[in-house]
C-alpha cells in the first residue's frame, strides 16, 4: 500500500454518518511515530503506577493518576483509529458482494483496525497505515471467503436433503411394489394347494 490512492478513491457523496467518520486528517509517518510513542508512554506510566499500588489500601491520588494516563492513551488511540477509518472504507468497498454488504465489511474492518492499533510495534520501522492495510484486507478476504463457504455448505446440505427425500420416496415406492408382487405370487401359489395345505401355510406365515 503506497500513498493515498485507495483512500482518495472513496465516493465523495458519502452518507452523513460515514462522512463524519472521515473528518479526521490523514496521518503522516511522523504523526504516526509521535502518536504511538505518546500512547505507549502513557500506558507505561500507568503500568508503573499500578505496580506501586498497595492492593489492600490503594492511594486515591495514585488511582486518579492511573485513570488519567489510561484516559490519555485511549484518546490518542481513538485519534489514530479515526484518522484511518477512510482506509477501512476503501478496503471494504473492494470486497462488497451481493451477499456481503458494505456495512458488514466496514464493521469487520473497524474491529481489525482497533486490534491493529493495540498490536502495532512502530519501532520496527513500518508505517502503521501499511500494517493496517494488510491486516484489514486479510480480514475482509477471510470474511467473504467464510461467508461463501457457509453458503456453499448450506446449498450442499439442501441438495443432500432433497436427494435423500427422493431416495426415500423411491425406496418406499419400490418396497410397496415388491410387497404387492409377492402377495399376488403367494395367492397364485395357494390356489394350487388343497384346503388343509392352504390353512397350514396361511397359519404359519400369518397370511390372513
């Protein structure tokens, strides 16, 4: 993923709720570096303060400090997410199918974006937008592939059920024809026996 080609290809006439999601400015490499450093630093400070807490008698001021630092980290995280939502939309648009709507793909992509922010290691030298693009695209592909596999399984199950019904009907019809044939054959054979022999055969095999 290079540049903002995919992002810039978003339709201009977005619904109001989607347009609001795209209101944040895109981040430069320097912006990403600064924001991730700040977010991770606040998380580190919160962890340090938490480790010094007395569990049985926590200091209220320390608890307030921890809450403030975590709030700052969340605020920065939300800023990064907001600035990359256009990326999610551009990817979701490419994977829309008659069965998978844009809103479904946008939802899946947004969750992946949130997870990517938490997992990203900026010290490795990659741009976050590149990392997020690959993660979101992989999620969208898997989402569509899984949905298609589920649809195919449902079709196979329906076909197997339909064939099973036909087999049962054919088997039932064949059994009935065979039974009727045996009855006719038995009646014909009994006609050739005398009264005593017919009585014995009918009694032995419950033939009426």
